[in-house]
């Protein structure tokens, strides 16, 4: 039998690819995280991570364990809820950036609705920046969005690299302003892209602005320009812009879960949904049709 605590630790490390980040997420010491992983590897008789002083990667057996661990924990939580007689209820206002709406977040939400039918789940899909504002204004209870620069809040769900993407046939003229495809303010990716170009001293122009994800992807596929985007969610028909184009590095982006002001009626449901998203974070790496652009 596999220890649920060890499985939760394994999932946290697999999703963050960092023993330090996993320890921070779980509120454990890093030595405890290492111990949990070692004991789980002993129990399976397999190496689940290939790790050195610089990186952590899942092995083939670790990839296989992802699905098993998630399903074991889901059944464990269902059994606990059944035998303790706990039934969550109330209204839960959940906000998600469009990055994830077309990934397998839908599977997580469907399972949550099945397990907690008395919870009135209200979903808001918006720009990450707008979701932060609505959370701060007390209009949302839980948010899954990009972390704002210089904002330490939130439980890390996913760490990714922000890159430039565009149509494969697109060619940028180094003598002309970079044509940008962007969400309107307060889009976080938009702000990071503009800041990077300003630091490089590279001229730019807005080629397309849209609050619609499909609109931005269509503009990029048509070759209107480039957009800043999560490397792990590049949509079909678009590719990473090659380094020879001379565009500046955009750095990393983190997707986090943030809780709003604790409303007693929503606290239990928010905690349960947050736990489900953290446990199923490996489902959020790609869209069902190859990924979607980031906001």
C-alpha cells in the first residue's frame, strides 16, 4: 500500500520539479520531502526522479506513477468524505485564467462537482491581472492565474518559461518595430513583453489587441505578429520564434492558486477545490488540442 502523504509529496515535486518548492507548498521541511520521495521509491522499487544539484526530472516510472498517485488520492478523499459524513455546500466563486480553461482543468472541475454536488460553483474566466483585482476586491474566493511580478502570494501550481511565438512562416524585419499581438491591460504577459522590449531598446507596435483568446491565436496564425506565451501551452499552428530574430528573453512565469478573504460559507469548498487542483496539476500542462495561449 502507498502512503497518501508520500503520494501528495510526490505530486508536489512532480508538478514543481523542485524539492524546495514542494516543501514550501506543503509546509514541510525539505528533508521531509526527500524522505517521503525516498520511501515511495523504496515501496515501488523504482526510481521516480532523476535528480542532481541543478535539476529534477521525472523518470519513465515517475511519469507512470503520476496517474496512479492522482487516482489513489482521489479515491482516498472520496472514502474519507463518505465515512466522515462531511458534505460541503455553499457558493464558491472560482476564477481561472483562460490559459487553463481548455486544458484538463475541466476534468478536475467535473470531478469536484461530482464529489461535492451541494457546492454552487461559479466560474469566472478572465485575464490573470483582472482576476487578481477581483480577488482583492472580495469578488472571488479562489483564483488560478499567473503570479504578478513582485507578488509573493499564492501556492505554486506550475512553473513555466515565457517565450515568443508566431506563425512558422513569419519573418521579422530587424529594422522595423516588432508587431505585437496582445491582450488588453492588465494582461500580465502583455506587461512582461513590453517591459522586455523596452529594456532591450527594441521598437514595437501593437498589431492586434483582443480580449478573446481565439482572436489572438487567429491573428498569430495569420502572421500578423508575435505574442508572449507559456512555452508548455503553445497552440497548434504556432511555433516558438527562433533566437536569430533577436527578441529579448521574457523569463519565467508561475501559475498560482490564491485564496480570497475567508468567507465561512466558502472556506471548506475553496480548500477542497484548491487541493484537487494541486493534486491534479499535471493535467494542466497541455490543452486538449495541443495547448492554448497564456494571458
